[in-house]
């Protein structure tokens, strides 16, 4: 079993980091810092809790003057690369909100060795116009990490972070930043642009449709950004987005076979599905084939989740066959409950065939 992510912070790491601080700041009380970090409750803290504990422990052992404390971190940040050092920008978030200019410069530096995408968000909330103007400038930076921060930091719905309610209501201030980065040379940056678009589409789908229509065909890189950025709209089978990417309603498409076996299965086991789809004679057709799974909740009601199976252009009159297994094993993100579940075959946004699966507890399944 994989170690939990919080395990990136351990005593040896804290000791090593304390040595680095001591090298830049001889008066640093290394032992007091280590004891503050690893004190009561440390073992129970998850990743973000441990990160914040390190930040606060630095706050009590570095100079009380923010400028002096920040200078110490700036002196060693380029030797502290990777996710564990996300407490560098977190220190800025906690202690530097009132020193805007110095803090923003530090966030740009720290993001190049870790990431400032979370720490920058309180600055957006505090002064959105000023911070987004800075992000627009960052979009021209020579460092891809800083350019990515320009997009990632203003995502309205960034995972693991507080949402930005003002930008959820009105995403227009974000668009000029994305415009600058839509064909960026770095795939790392372009993925962030796509994720930002996908965030916006959840609250303003028609605005993203407008953007997609305006950008499509300008650049191969931008087309890939749009394809990924519109994934939520594609899953929702938004008609204009489906058409934009060449997926017409499946008129004339027929399902020649659709099987799901077995039709009774215990939680933790799998079923196997097979399909054969015939497209009509004539011009080639682009097919997006998905599996729709209807999962039962504790209330007895169900919810639908889509799993992409295939997307390609096929010749007129051809037969498309496929299949795979589908697991009902519990995940950290999904727990399964007994009851009548459904699996459906979706072609270009429309369910063309379905089958029921009775999910049972292990003790209920007949031998």
C-alpha cells in the first residue's frame, strides 16, 4: 500500500531543512523549531496540516520582522525544490498579506521550485484587480512556472484550495490571461489554461462555448487546450461543443450487440461488458463512445458517472467493437452500496443501450 502523501514530512526532512535555515541564519534556534514542528498532534496531521505546522513554527523561530524572515527563506529557496517545500509560499500567505510588493515577488520565486498556486489566492481575494494585473504580467515571464502561476492561481475552482467566489460569478478578468497563454510553448502551462477553462465552464458554459468558437483552428496547441478545457461540456454532451469537435448526433448509428456479465456481482468484484456499434453507410463519422455508470447512494437514489472508452473517426458502414471490465471495488473517492445499478452505452452523448447489474454484499451472493 502506498504511503500517504503526508509522509513527505518526517523527522529527517525537518532536521535537514532546519540545517539549511541555520546555515543562512546562525541565530536560528534549530531545536526549538524541530520541537515545535514535531510536537503534540503531529502524527494525526494530514498534508496541509503538517505544512501549516511548519509555517507557524518558522513564524515563531525566524525573526519577527517579516522582511528579515523572508530574506532568510529567499536565501535558501533555490536549494529547496519540490512539493514538500510548499510551506515557503505558505509562509508568505500567512505572514505577508500586508507587504504586497515584497510578497508577490517572493511568490514568483518560490513557485519556480515548489508552487505558489494556493498561497496567491488570498492576495486575489484581498485586491483582485491588482493581483490579476500582476498575473497578466506574469503571463509574459520567461519562466514556465511563473506563467503557469498566472493561470493556475486564478482558477475559480482550484482543487484543494478555497474557491474564488468573485471570479466564479464573473470570470471575465481571467480571460486576458488565458488569451496570452492559450498557445504557450509549455505543455505544463497549457494544461493549466485548459483546467481554468474547465473551471469556468461549470458556472458559465456559454461563455466557454464563445471562447472555443473564437479560438478553434487558430493553432494546434490551442486546439488541444480547448479539447481538454471543454471536457466537462463534452461529458455533458453540450450540442454546440459536440458539433465544434465534429461529433454529430448518432443518427443512423445502431448497437448490434451489448452484453454485461454477470448480472449479479458482489461489491469488490467486476463485470465484463462488450459492445458492437454499426455506423451507417456514407461519409466517415466521428464517434465518442462512453460508459455511463449509475451508482446507488445510501438513500437508494442513483447518480451517473461517465467513463470515456473511445473517440475516433470511423468509416461509413463499419462495425466498431470493444469491451473491458468494470470494477465495483470501493475507492477512496467512491464507496459502493448494494442495489440495482445500471450500465449504459453512450455514443456522441446519447445512451443507445443499457443493462442492469444487481450489486450485492459478499454474503448475499449465491455460491
